[in-house]
């Protein structure tokens, strides 16, 4: 007798006319068809229903599916045995949701060390979530932190990895260039932008469309004005002086110093709750180690701060700018 796997049981969403419909398969098959139309035939691993290869092992794709739950939350189980088969290859975890949103292709190499440092649950799966905070899509890995995934949305991520001419299409970015792109993203999203006075002249307008910069810290934050004035980029909601996002670009400075500034803000004014560390991908594991120090766990910062990688920022700005 066939026994339903955890994934299949989890993804049974509705029954119509007595026939069970597996929405996970519907979404997976839809995206498999799109992949075939773009890249040719796909091959399924014999020991997994969710692992596929593109061409002659040009890429490996691990499909995971979730229903959209109240509050915009999704829940995924990643089998540890499947993740091991992604190691050492051009591999992606493809997250699919039942609301017809575009697929998310996360390069496994970007998160390999994160999952190596995470113990799977008793069923052999790593439990992760996709969440939307203030309109920003993030991947949450328990005890490892929040990671922005806006730059991984859509098939272009996979296309770039399979096009040798585009593998290194992200330029080497300086601190001020990353600062410019983050501020540009906020401007496109409709926020007012604060950048420290001594950084404004260094913004690179060859990378982003010009935007207005606030002349000072918004009113109502006098108790943390000195700390806020040192933070690289602040997104402010127009009209009511609400801070919607704080960003520290840790290009060469210690990640710990940015976390300490965030911690000072959180302890002084808990209304501010959207914090992001921006750095290169080689420091992602360092972020995970630092953010779960006891002081940041006790203050609650560990569960509020997210990690952005430079390429993710570059691709996010490019995607939003294209829509304008």
C-alpha cells in the first residue's frame, strides 16, 4: 500500500468532486514546463520527487512548495538528504507558493554553510519560511536568521547561471555604490531617504536614478538621533515620519559594530523593528554567528535583523527599475 510522504501530505490543499488535487504538483509541473521551454528537457533524480537536473548537469533544482498561510507566511521542509545532493554543483532551491507568484531560485552555494550549521528536525528536514516584512520578501532559517531574497525572484536568476557570458555580470561594488542602490530601492518603493550628510556627495548616480535625500533625522527620534545619524541608509514612510528600514553596509568594517548600533536603536526605541546588514556573500556565515550572540538574542534583535548580499541588492534594484 502506498504511503503518503510528508511533502505530499502537507501539500494536499483541497478536494473537488471527490478527487484530491495536489496543488504542489500543479505548481511544480507548471514551472517544469516553463523550464523545459527555456532550457530543454529536465531529468528527475531516481531517489527524489523534487530534485531535477537541467541539461547535462548544467544545474540542479530542488523544488519546494507551500500554501500561503494567514499573515503572508509560508512553511517549507528541506530534506537534509536532498540538500546534500546539491553540494558542489550549480544548484538552486526553487520555492513555489500557491498564489501564482513567480518562483524564487536561491543559489544553494549562498546558503550551504548556513544549512551545514543547522540541525534538521527529527523527520530529517530543515524547516524554513518565506515571510514578507514591510513588503520585503525574506527567507527565515531558524536559529540562523533572516535573509533577503528579493534578488532571487524569477527565472532570470537561473538564466544568468546558465549563460556563461552573464555569470559575472554583477560589478564589484564599493560601499557608497551599495549605499546608492539601497537608497534607490527605497525611493522606488515610495519611501523618503536619509543618508548621513558626509556620504551624500559620494552617492553614485550612474547606478541609480536621482532621488531626494532628507536633510536630517525624522522628528520624534531625538533619543536615538546620534545613533541614527551614523546609519548608512534609512527608509522613512512619507507623511508620518515612521522609520521603515535601517541598513548598515559592512563593506570592510566588523558586522558586530553594525549589530551593536541596531541594538542601541532597538533598546531605546522598540518602535523601530526593521534592520538589515548588507555585506558580501562570504560574510553570510559570520552574520549568522554574530547575530545569535546572547546579547542580541535577549534584546530580540536576532529575530528582527536580516542579511542582504551585494548581488541580491544589485539584482533587486535592477528588477524594480525595469518595472518603472
